[in-house]
């Protein structure tokens, strides 16, 4: 299949810029490049206000943060060295370029401050994912138990403006998925699939990622019994790969997205494959689904719905399902108590990466799907595969930094994106997160 030229025109790039990824930047074989050197004063204040300026925090609060961080790192076998100090290669290590700023941010904003300090170039690590994995494995132990009741001193509630109303959902999706098709092409495999792959062996290689993505997609299509003549509804188009493979099986596909950038490229790819008559790509909210479908598939979409709208989401799935139809879901999950804490907290990911999003627990999925009249017939996890997928994405992103820079994404963005990918990888490596494929059917008769 001929790959269409990717285009983008977002606020992170010069207005109106259109660019294609040069062929020589596509392979994932180049060694990862170090994170770009950043100094806080280099952050453009209008774009990165909370990175460009240090938060207000008194000396006592900063000192307490330093004490707590030092003790936590010691307990976990991590070391924090200042720039120029001898390197200890025996354990994962943080290099603090500005220790005062580092501790001040953590003292004021906790884990958001930890991430913003990385964005500001105030600390680095030779193995960022390794450091974050150790922290993720012991996330409950980072703050002494008596101080956990004082979480309100360093965490804040999620902004009400991030709620996924119809207008809010469109804005939240655009803030991530409409950044630039070229940006995503700089680290995804040629299928442009932005969800966990399913490998046959570890460690995985980038050259096997496309086939691993097809293996994952085919497993979902099999779960939903998609074949010749199936009326398939996909909620969350991505860049169209699942719709392409379903149409190639003979299905008639309606696929929904709120991302204009994704919709445009998905239509190009579908037309290039000669399958435009079988696939209808719609810019439509899942709440506005029309018609009945033999199968419904949604891949890592529920995480963007928001807890307030999970009942609406599952009700929409059931309403779209024809009698004897099947629903195949792929979703990231976290432990239920962790989910409840996260739902009430503004996090680094909700602030910078997925506004309005929340990863559900298995208990939340079971509760809301059952309330909508659905029952679960299959539920299988494969979190280790997501850790490998994210590692490959992160390595390719860092190897393709020149491409990302040429697209107009500044060094602060690049450090933020690397932190996001490593942070997510650590979540799966530590088993804090999982990814699962579920098969749902109607649990009651209409």
C-alpha cells in the first residue's frame, strides 16, 4: 500500500507548515539520542508557564521535600548525584543539575513537579524508564503513611474544564491526537497503530512491531467474529489500521473519531487500499451512534471517556449492538484503589498528555458494563507486551529527534514526551498497569 504524505498544522509548529517524514528517518535502527539539554529559562513562558517559572514554596517545605526524597531514594536503592559528582553505576541514578529547584517543585506539586523538573532540565537519568519503574513499584511507599493524609498540600483536583462533555471531549482529543500526524509517524511503526501490540517473543525488535500490531488487531477481530458481511462499528478510529483489516475480511465498517487529523489520514489510507466503499470514517461522538451493528470494537478508547461518562459509554455500546452481537474491547487497567485516588487527582499525564482521561479498573468496567446490560465472556491481560511496545516507541522517538525538531516541537516538548513514554512503560513494567482484551455480549434480552 502506498503511504500518503503526512500533514500537520498545529500550534506546536509554524502556522500552516506542511511536512513529510523523509524516508531516511523512518527505520528504528538508530541508537537512542540523549534527551535534549534544556535550561529553565529556555522554556517559552506562554507555552510552558509552569516549567518556565519555579512554584512558590518556602525553604522549610523545600527542605522537607529534600529529606523525604532522599530517604525514599535510599530505601529503593536509587541514588541522586549532583552534576559533576562521581557516577555510581551499581544502581539506577538521577543526576540533579539544580537540586534546589528539583526539591522545590516536588515539595509544591509532588509527582507533577517531578515531571516538570525533568521538562525544565533540572535532572536527568541514564536510564529514565528504569528509574521510573523502581518508583512505580513502590508508589505507595514514597510518602510516609502519616503524611499521606496531607496529600492536599501537594496535589490538586482535576480542572472541571477537562470534563468530557461533548465540547470538552472534542477539545481534549484534539490536544493530543491532533498535535501532528508526522509526530506520531516519527515513533510508531508503518501501521500507525497507537496501542499495545502482541508479540511472539521478548525482547521485541522494532522490525517485528507491525506484525505484532496486526496480531493484536486480528485477535480483536476474531473475538468480535468479524468476517464477510459483518456490520462493524469501531469507536476510536486511530489512523485506520483496524478498519483496513476488517474491511479486507469483507466487513462493512463504520468508524468514529473526534480527531480531524486522524480522520483525514485514515480516509487517505483507506482510499489508497481501494477499500473506501467498505469503510465510513465519521467525525462523530460515541454518544451519537446510529444504527445496529453485528460487532463493536473499541481499542484503548475508554481511557479517554472519563469516569463521569463510563455509564454513558457502555450504554452506547449496548444500544449499538444488534441481537447476538459481540463487543471486543482493549483497555488499559489499574488497581481499583489506585484508580479512585487518580480520579480525584490532577496528575502529570492529565495535565500534559491526556486531559480528561482516566484509566479504569477491572472492577469499574465490570460494574458499568453490567449496569448497561452487558456480560463479560472473556478477559485476558498482556501488560508485558505493552511495556515492550512503549520501549520500542520511546527508543524510536529518541532516535528520531532531528525529525521531531524539524517538525517544530521544542526541546521542552521532547523531554515531556520522552518522560510520558518512559512513565507509561514503567507503569507496565512494574505491573501498576495492565492492558486487557475483553469480549462482551448482551446480558439481557431486549
